[in-house]
C-alpha cells in the first residue's frame, strides 16, 4: 500500500492490521524522501519522477522476491500503482486507486486550465519558484498541515496524529524529492535520460488493463478528476466506489460491517474479491486512516520502511518471509523508532 504527499506509512495504520489479521501479507513502504529512507550515494540525483517512484516499487518487490501483488494507493501512491499496472502488468494482480487514473506527462502539464482549476494547484506553482523551495524547506511542517486541512476539510485530526506523520518530512532529501516531482510535471526540471523510454510509453496515457477498483471520497478537497472522466482508462474488470464522508470521518458513529461477507466474496470471486477487501479498508485513506488505536497497534504485523542497506534489506526480507499465524493473537505492539 502506497502513500502520497504529504503523508506517510501511518496513512494505513488501521488498514494494515485489518488485512494482516485476515491472513494477508501487508507491506507499506515509505516513498523515497520520507522518514528513514536514505540515498546510498551523495551523487545520486534526488529524482522525484513518477516513473522512478514506480521503479522503486518494482525494485522492492524484486528484493523481497514478490512476483505479483495487489497494489493500493492514494495521491502519489495511486499514480505509482497506475504506472506499475501499465508498464509491468505481470507484477500487478489488481489495483485500488484513490482518485482513479493519475498517469500524467510533461506535455499535458503545459496545457493551461480554467482559472478555478489552476487555483487548486497553487502549491505546484509555488514550488516552481526558488522562494517556494525555500519556503517549503523552512515551513514544511506547517505547510503540509495546511495541505491536510485543505485536502480533508471534514477530518478533525489532532496535533498528535499530524505530528506522527510530519516526522517523515524531516528526511534530509524530502524537500528535494517533492520539489523535483512537481517541477518535473511542469517541465521545469529535467528527468534522467535513462528513464526516457518509460516516459515515452506513459506519454500517450495508456489504459490500465489489470482489475481495478477506483475510490473517491465525497469530501475530498484536493484537486481530483470526476470518476466519469477516467472510467474509460481502465479496460479490465472495473468498479468505482464513492465513499461517504460519514463512513470515513465519523467511525465512532458508524460501525464497520463484518468482514465475513467480504471473505465470502473473495472465495466466490478471487480476483475482484481481493480488491473488494482492500477497498473496504482503504475507504478511509484520504480522510481517516491516520487514526491509531491500541487495538490497531497491537494487530500490526507488517508495516515496513524501504530498505536502506544490505543488512537492513536482509532483515526486511526475513520479516516478510514469516507467514502470519492466524491461529494466535498478534504479538504485542513494538513501536518503530522515531522517524
């Protein structure tokens, strides 16, 4: 499961344990430039191209010897899932994509939009300036908190919830990755030539053929396309779900339905059943899943950061190779080191 900007792995703190307790192997990596991720060389370009982020996911799957996976994500994470589904469909069993089809290209980024639409992308144009880069570097904590409030106007998150994620923005390469990502989209920053072939393949907006569920919240304050605009971009088995704000923002007022019908759905229709299960728990991605309770903490079986060294990779792989024992209660929660 893949997070976006400006979020991190805690976006799935309720989703991951629900899937893991059902017997699924769950992997939630940090995107490069977030949390504990580190570049191994000071000479490596701090590249935030969308295709490169997708390559990171493929490299992670290779390192963990995962041939194929169901991939879910929102924002940058949904775009990464879309790209993997197009360029490496043999690695993707199915997809859950919040806000639908998000593959873009530099040529499309040059096309002007109506004024009201341009206003929604104010931060992208701010990042295009050196003042914007310096401002984000100096005020990234408050800047990202503002984005949270604008993107999720009905989510009444507290400071502790935000600060837990905001620690990921202190990564030494965070600002460089974010700025490069948004400047690249506007053709204001160069990509690396070795990825030009991937960009050419994505430039004509290829359709996604893998089974997909797209999600949208009815209280999403971030720029996003209407579902009808992207349905044609998914040529395989496809469903769209609109999530009511009350179902994701007010969990105490509405109990989750029993997972048993979803498990039955999986047995009856395994391909879309897996997606239905992930859809059910992914419903709160944009608004509410940063919530963390003692019960969800105790159930977390596999929430990992990206490997940053050979020894870390071996430990990372060893953790993932242990199949969860669904006959016993999960082990006590062991907190991750501060990020």
